[in-house]
C-alpha cells in the first residue's frame, strides 16, 4: 500500500513543459521572412491566430508566447516573449520582439 501511494505521488510531481500563446516555429518563420514576403493581416491570422490586443486602429497587433517548466503547482518560467506586429494598408511592415 505504501509503495502504491509513493508511486502515485512521484508520478504526479513529474516535470513537464507548459506552452501558452503562439508557436515559436511560426514566429521564427515570420520574423525571418517578413521583409521579403508581404504578409497580409488575413495570412497572419491564419498562421498565428487572432491577436491578444489590437491598437492604433488595428495597425498594431500584440501576441504573447511563454514556456514554463515544472509541475502544475510549481512552475519555473523558461521564457516569455511579446511580439508586436506593425501593419500599414493591411501589409506587415515591422516586427518588434520583446523578451521578458
């Protein structure tokens, strides 16, 4: 009985990665190609989904991505990034990436 309880406690405290927000691979693709490709707002929505925040009449979109390591109770933040996308005439002009 004690072995069963100990094994349940050990498996429930396993370390896992928790992701929130947008995909890092898709972000890297957009950041490396946005100056040569003309990404429209519709294409960005298809790739990243709807933005968390829209400002400046819809010409500034803000996305957040994060990765935590740990169990459900105790998590350590591995990274947290904020991505700001600037549009003009529905075409992506600039990207600012902030790491927190």
